[in-house]
C-alpha cells in the first residue's frame, strides 16, 4: 500500500472548527466526499441548533447535499465555542470528542479586518490556544491550523513558506492576530504538545463551479457595494466615470475556495506535510489593472477606473463616500508580497492541482452569484417589511375590535 494511502486510511476522524464559515462549509463538503468522518464544532445562533445551522450552510452551498445520508453517520454537529474552556462543552463530551479524533482542523476565526482587538484576541488567538489544548488531548496530537498568507503583513518582495516574520508591521489587527496565532502553534509544537500543519490561503474567492460565496465575505462585500453604486448612476446622462484608489500595476492574489479545501484535504493525508507551512495561493497573481477590466466588463461599467494617490483629493462626493466605505480594503490595493510555494510544490509534486485563475469567466460567475443573492436579499427584505406591515395592521384591528 502506498504511504499516502496508508496515511489516509488511518486518519479518518476529523474534528473541525469554523464549519459554518465560508471555507469551513466547502472544506467540510470536501472531507465528507473523501470518506472522512467529521465532528463539526458549531455555535448555536439566533434560535438555531448547531445541527440546524450546519444543515442550512451545507444546503446553501450545495442544494443537493445529501444531509440525511451523512448526518449521524459520517457527520456530527457538536454545539460549542472555541473561545470557551473545553470549547464550551461538558468535560465528558470534550473528552469523548478528543478520544474519537485523529486530526483537528482549526478553521474558526474572526476575519473582520478592523475590529476591536479584544475580539480578535479572544477568537483568533484565544481560540487557537483552545484548539491546541484540545489537539494535545487526542492520541495523534495532530493540528491543522488555517492561517493566512497575509501574516506577511506590509512586507514586499518574496515571502517564503518556511518563515514567519513579525517585524515588518501589519495592515490591521486581523493580520497581527493570525501571525500571533501561528506563533502559538509553533511554540506548542516545539514543546512537544502537538504536531502541526499550517496552511496560509490568500484572498479566498468564489467556488470555481458555482461562484458560491458567503454574503459577509470581503470580495462579496466589495462587488456588492460596486453593484449598488452602479445601480445608482446607471441612468445618469452625465459622466459615469467612477474612480477607486489603487495601483493598477499592483498584484492581488486570489484563490477559489474549493481549491483551498482540496489542498487542505490533500496535505493532511501526506506525512511529509506535517511540521511545515504552505501558501495556498495563486502562483501567478493578477494585476489590478486586469482585475478591473474583468469587473467593469461583468458590471457593464466601462468608466470604472483606478485612481492614483495623487488624485484622491479630487474624488467626487459619491466617490469619497464609497472610498470611506471600503477603506478597510484600500490598504490591499497598492502592494503585496509574492507568496512563494516551494514547499507546497515539493510535498505534493504531481498531485498538486491547478486552480482556476481569475478570468472574465470566473469574475462573471461570481458577479452573477452575488447578483442572485442580492435579488434574494431584496425579496426577503420586502417579505419581512410586508409581514411587519400585516402584523401592525392586525394589531390595530385587534385593538379596535
């Protein structure tokens, strides 16, 4: 039996955090389709149980997902919270989960780029510490930690997979918190508590087949805001030029969510991957000038252009308003490091899959998905408004009956 097959045979039971997130949902689907048994840690939310939330996410990603075939057999939802002691579970359930786990995949994170540091510290750093503690109680003590390529911070040039430099500065608290979390994982491994595998995706974008994204996803949010502005000015007869601050010659690294999920699945079953970090990135990142061309074509907006720093003061009121709304992203529109993949290529070799790169087709697919979600959101909002109106009318009728 080949070594990789032997590893896959012995690592069948996964404990996954962040299963209802954008990457988590797609990764869970990939793991189940590969034959893994997965216990997903899920927070109850807005009256929905952990199981109901997980089911909703899986069917949102794939309406044909065979929930009844997997639920209770290869898939188990456990209610908990990564920021709490014992993941918020009873000690007995915690111990039983640890005893039945071969590999922990820690994917849960706060991805808000700029939020209260205490939130990032509790979720991204504290949650990682709890994941380390849980992994240390499993028999294999194996932790796959989902980090970010942007732990490279503001540095430029080549960022290698085998380095973690925390001296260059960070664009925001999110980057800093993920860098600190990586250090926590490495320190735990150095002390012998766990063995690790770190994956660093770049900017995760829509599924390469469906364009699927979560509404709270950063790229979804950016395109959604552009769609809103486009609707506002579509019928204007005057100049429709719209400028976004950014360097058209800068590169941006995007990678489809299903490609990231596939790579994680391949790496965790490969012995040579353990103890290393990997850039799950596009080896040929797109220039913003070309990305803009694809976006303006998809939006039918030929006058959408990048604006140099020297012209920011000349932005129109609407452009300035938009600029303020996306300033959390603006720092990524000027420069970034090149994320080398020497370790990924060495470890996976011929098994390394080729991801779909950003193209007109992929951008069209994602924009179409966002437009569909936008329409659904509009319908849902109108339905809620109508329901509230009916309830108010009913209340008045009851009051004066």
